[in-house]
C-alpha cells in the first residue's frame, strides 16, 4: 500500500462524506462547512493526479467564491433554529446505509478489476501551469482576449444597471 493510495483513499472519503453530510445536515452553516470540505478534498484529488493548476483553480473558485455566495445566502435569509432537525433520523440512517452500500460495492468492484499496467513515465516531467499558459497565450489568444472584453462589458453593464436602480429610490 503506497502513500498515494492512502492519500487517495482519505481524500475520497472526505469528498463523499462532505457531500453526504451536505445533503443531510439541517443547519445551513454546517452545510457550507461540509461543502467546503468537499471542494477542498476534490482539489486534493486533482493535485494527486497531477493537475495542479486545476486543483488551485478549484480552491480559488469553488472553495472561495461559491462558499462566499452561500454565506451571503445565509445572511440574507431567515432561519428558525427550533424547526431544524425534527424527524430526520430515519432519513439520516437511510442515507448512511445507502452510501455505505454504494461504497462497499465500488470498493469490491475496484479491488476485483484487472487493471492494465501503467504506461512508462515520460522522459521529462511536464509542468501543467506552463503548458496551459503556452496554449492560452499562443494558440487561444484571440478567444481569451474576446472573453476578457466580454466580461469587462458585462461588469460595466452590471454597474450601470445597479446605478440606475439606486437613482430611482
């Protein structure tokens, strides 16, 4: 058993556990925390398979921006702590049994599958961020610039629309 396998196993359990807890928790703050754990462990899985750039983007975009949006949703909605968590014990037990069954089935399938031998490693290691940068700024420079102009126009349009709504009050 290698360290890579142990890291993959732990990150996989954190990903699945965070997702299951996210749908089974009743308090929104707990849901956001479990969703953050899921996003960060998915980023760890990306790093583990050699996609460092995607893993960092996962942390920056999902764990940062989407979690902040969810926290704004928490702040802007009303919550009654007395109504949360009543009558959900049978649902939680069913979810636990279902996830344990799916996990056991997948674990058995993965252990009993004959996997082909991995290919020989490349002569020189590939730097993913460098390769993405070279592709974006050589082959895809025009679509990249058009996308940046489109985002800039959308930002200016949102500012103008927000300014007009503020003037009407």
